């Protein structure tokens, strides 16, 4: 059952990362065109709006993949001196805490999106609705939280840490 959920989660994480990568490509193209345009005295109108909003997609689109690959900052000064069980408990606690934090981020940004809709907030020049990007950030944050929660469950039930690519005894998933 966990292997099916992990496959689904990995697919969603890959989709999220692909959206983030697409955002990065768009951002690079906008920046390049804007710099060239500035050199000729014709910068892209609204490039700052596009870059700012695209950065939300780049950062939060890749966040779930960052967790999946173990890319978040960790301090392992005492890891070698702790027993394996304590390290596992710390990893489980960290994953649960991360999930709670990302749910909190999603909730706060979703509330902010509601205000943005109510107040009709938009970007400065292009008038892009801010709520679109806030809702996207909320979805990406929830996906990251789900990935962290799944990692905590996998660590608890099987001892398998997806970030390290290891498998527990008898686990061939």
C-alpha cells in the first residue's frame, strides 16, 4: 500500500518540480530579454511583476523535490554519536515538524489569498491577480507537507528513508 502511495507522491512531486523548472525557464527568458531590451533602451514592460510572481512558482514548485532528495538544511553534528534508533526518531520528528510548518504556510497564504480576492489585489504594472500565485503557493506547500508526512510514515512503519535511497529489511519497493 505504501509503495502505491509513494509512486503517486513521486509523480506529483515530479509534476511540481517540472512546473517549477518551467517557471525557471520562463524567468530566465524574461530576464534575458529584459536585459537585452534595456541595452537598446526598450526594457520589457512589467518584467518585475513577471519575475516576482514566477519566483513563487520556481521556489515552491521545487520545494517538494528538495525534501524528497534530502536537500533541506540539516545539522548532523551529533548524528554519528547517536544510536540509529535516536537518529530515526529525530528524522521522524523533523519530517512531522516540517509537514506542520508547510501546512501552516499553506493556511496563512490561503488566508492571504482570500484577502487578495476581497481587496482585488494585483501586481503593480501588469495587474496580475495576486491570489492566483498565492493559491499556487498554497498547493505547492500542501504537496510538500504531504511528502514530508509520507516520509514520516515510511520511517515509522518500515524504517525506510526515501531521501537516502535505503530500504529496510525485506522492503523491495
